[in-house]
C-alpha cells in the first residue's frame, strides 16, 4: 500500500515528533481502537456495494462493453491460505507484501520449474531495524501455474536486493525500500523496476527510483537510474511500454510515447502520467494538459477516497484495450469507510491512447474478507498482520483467454493470488 501505517501517515505531526525523537516507528505503535466485529466484511450485501455507488455519475464511453470478475479467490492451489507468509513457513520475514510479478524468460530458467518471479517487499523490525519500517526488496522465483509455494522458494536473506543502488542501509545510516512494481519490455528484453525510498515513514521525502536489468534473478545484474520521474514527491509508478503499437495505429501518425502512471503522495488522491519518447529512462510531464492525469477518486463512487497505482497495465488480447488494476487507500479507520483501508479496482484504458479510461469498476474487484486480510485480532496484539483491512495489488500476470492473476499484499503482511476474468460484451450486450 501507499502509506506505511494507517495512523502515522495521516497525521504528519505525529510522524514528525517521532522523527525528531529518533524513535523507531513501528506500526504496532499505533493500536487500532476499533471493535473486531467491524473488521469482518463478507458479502456484497453486507457492504451494500450498490448503494455505496449510488451517487456515482461516472460513465466512461465503453462501460457497457466490459466487466471484470473474480473467478478464483485463491488461485495457486493454496486453498483459503495466502501464497507467502511467515506463519505458514514460506518466508523468514515478519511481513511480506507489495508483490510485483515478472515473467522469467526461457534462458533464465533454473533447473527447477521457475516460470515466474515476484519482487516482494519485506519488513522485519527484529532482524533488520536498519531497513526502518519501509523494508527491503526480495526477488522470489516462483511457479504460479496452480502450484502452492515450493519449499525451495521460501523467502530468505539471499533473495534481498538493493537493485543496483550503491549505498545500502546500515545501523548508522538506516533507510528502506517500499512499493516495488516491475514491467518487462519485450523489445529490449529489459525489466524496469520502480521502487521507493521511503525512509522514516516517508517524511519529509518519498522518491520513486528506477532500476533496470536483463535478468532480475541475478542480484548483481541491476543498473540503478535514480529518481527519474518529474515530480517532487512520488509514491510508486506503473510503467506501460508501447513498442508494440506502431505509428500507423496512432490517430496522429506519431510513435506513441511510453507511459508511467505515478502515485502522487501519501494523500493518494491522483494517479499522474509521465511519458518517455523511447528509452524508458527519461520521463517528462506531457505537454498537453489533458494527458497529465490518469485518474482521481470519483466523488459519489466506491473509490471516492484516494487512488493508488497498481501493477503494469496489460493488453486485453480480444479488444486491444488495456486492463489496469488500481487500489484505493481510504485512510480507514481514522476516516470511516465500509471498504476498510485498501481495496482493489479495475479500469480499461483505450488501446490507442491509454491515457484515456474507457470503462471503470462500479464496485471493488477485491476487498479484505479473509482473516489474513481483515486481521480480526490485530487490536489484541496479534502481530501476524501489519495493517488490518488491506488488500493492495501490485502484481498482474496474464494467463490467456482474457484471464489474469492478481497478486496482492494482504494486511501488509502476506501475499495472496486471485484469478480474474475480463468479460467483454458486444454492442448488443451479449457476453463474448
Ligand atoms: C447520495 O446522495 C444523497 C443526496 O445527497 C445522500 O443523501 C446519500 O447519503 C448519498 N449516498 C451515499 C451512499 O453517499
Ligand atoms: C474456504 O473457505 C470457504 C468459506 O470460508 C469454505 O466454504 C471452504 O470450504 C474453504 N475451502 C477449503 C479448501 O478449506
Ligand atoms: C496458514 O495455513 C492454514 C492451513 O492451510 C490456513 O488456514 C491459514 O489461512 C494460513 N494462513 C495464512 C496467513 O496464509
Ligand atoms: C534513501 O534515503 C535516505 C534518507 O534520505 C538516504 O540516506 C539514502 O541514501 C537513500 N538511498 C538511496 C539509494 O538513494
Ligand atoms: C528527455 O526528453 C525530453 C523530451 O523528450 C528532452 O527534451 C530531453 O532533452 C531529454 N533528456 C535527456 C537527458 O535525454
Ligand atoms: C492527436 O492530436 C490531437 C490534437 O492535437 C490530440 O487532441 C489527441 O489527444 C492526439 N491523440 C493522440 C493519441 O496522441
């Protein structure tokens, strides 16, 4: 999720005080006062999702042609359990979240059946106080072809990477990494990793870095490019490369620019757009003001309170448009919200001009519902969960037939995987 702890970042003054006192700000320092029953939200009816959306007046142009539905809540053979958690033995670390997904290329395959990779954010205040509560990144080889996590893929120290950054955190100079997202670019066979330096609860600075590599599984292979995005305070970026769209497909007969969808800050109220002409390393603000903002929260809609980028957008093969998964961050429980703290939504971006949204979720795709997402015992000191009522996606794997795996952090503590389907309709409204 964008913010590190629900309380700390909505109240900058507290963060500043703690910062000045040089306290280690652990999330557990902010116990939640809510009754446990208010954590558990189960059905659409409980949530009154339609009523929640009743004042929503947003009608993007191709809304009637699209829907996105969850077809399998736990999609990798781990029935009613998360994919990665310390409690069930798949990680050595306290909290494992913000998972980004990348495809492993044939030539990088190890002798095992690794076909996927995850970049996972780790937080462990006991083992690594020098990461502060931001964390570190681990590169985790996995196989998401409906197999539970293999023992050899357990998240360990050897998987931690600083993605080419020369300086690493030390006890005398603590800092930490947060919110990774990764995009594979077939044309150059490069992987582009965006990640945040979010030291001391991101106060007063938070900055998104870019690192690239041709093999994420090689810890030495990364090149660090630093803060490449043209904004003062950023909180994560999802990249879309458009090498597959030649200029004859563009209305204006120009080569389309690559796009970065960038979260603005802890207030999570806008996803901004930056563009890059060809190298994907030099990013600028679009000249045309109408192309500078991808989305904001929509007043009267379920996602009124704050939006944050999700994973890289993926092409929908049958229509040519793009699927964008995004997150909301409501500031719950300090700002009451029936959806809890973070939930996951979708938007469809125009295939020719992905700065334009052509359809968008009228209710959340995924909300916190299972104990490892709602964390009913958190207020009683249960430390298996970091932030209650959170599902926050930063991974998306296309698996064919307009189906995708959404890979998300739950409770800012464990990694979950759900299968979704993009349902397209023809103009008469029949499912295709
Ligand atoms: C919708 O708007 C009406 C009129 O302003 C208001 O009474 C109602 O509470 C709103 N509903 C929601 C769910 O916000
Ligand atoms: C998973 O949870 C659901 C609802 O809580 C339950 O109906 C189902 O039997 C569970 N499945 C497994 C495999 O435990
Ligand atoms: C751990 O495994 C048990 C048994 O499969 C499951 O019920 C539970 O939800 C799992 N916990 C997490 C955090 O995945
Ligand atoms: C991250 O931020 C901290 C604190 O501002 C700083 O000391 C550290 O050098 C930064 N890390 C990198 C890789 O720039
Ligand atoms: C980055 O791109 C902008 C706009 O395309 C261009 O004006 C600028 O010279 C480029 N900078 C570098 C360092 O390549
Ligand atoms: C094409 O150019 C027009 C006029 O300058 C502009 O409004 C439109 O956004 C452009 N479309 C694309 C896909 O760049």
